[in-house]
C-alpha cells in the first residue's frame, strides 16, 4: 500500500511529464508545419487586427510550458481550497482551451495551413495536459 507522500510524488511526476509532453507537442507541431508543410506560423496581433506576427519555435515551446505550469499552479491551489478541485479545474481548463481556439479560427490574415497548424498546436497541448493533470487530482 502506498503512502500519501508516494502518491504525491507520483502525481508530481505525471504532471511534470505532461508539462514536458506539452512542450514536445508544441515543438513537433511547429516543426511539421514549418519543415514538412512549409507553413510559416503566424499569430494574430490582437482581436480584429489583420496584422500578424511570426510564431518562432522557442516562443511556441515556452508558451506551451508556461500554460501547462499555470494550469498546474491553478490545480494545486484548487486542491488546497476545494474538495471539488478536479471538477472545477477541468471546467476552467476546457474553457481556456475552447477560448484559445477562437484566435486561429476567426483571426484575419492567417492562411488555412496556419489556422490548422495553430489549432493542432492548441489541441495537442490541451490533450497532453488536461487528462494527465486530472490524474490524482482531488475529487468531490
């Protein structure tokens, strides 16, 4: 039978690996888009703007890692304050993921390949983080 600290270390390990996986997914999507499909990834400069900025590989990787770490931090905070941490965190995480899809879907000035690549980037990071972070999270 495992102790609470062993379970805690297991949860930390899973979440750390999920954070790393999110970074790797971002790198893989970026490399495939750029090198295989020839898509220069760009991001909208703001809501309603037709201007875009280049999305570099380091920026994509760091952004995926930061988002995963922010999600981890929010989940840890909820686990300390709520018996329903997993449910609350999952709702927030899925909501953030859905909202993050609006920019690639509706922004002006992005090619179809760029839109698909950004959607895959967002969905891939979400797929790496959300299920893994739920493992071991406090339930109601």
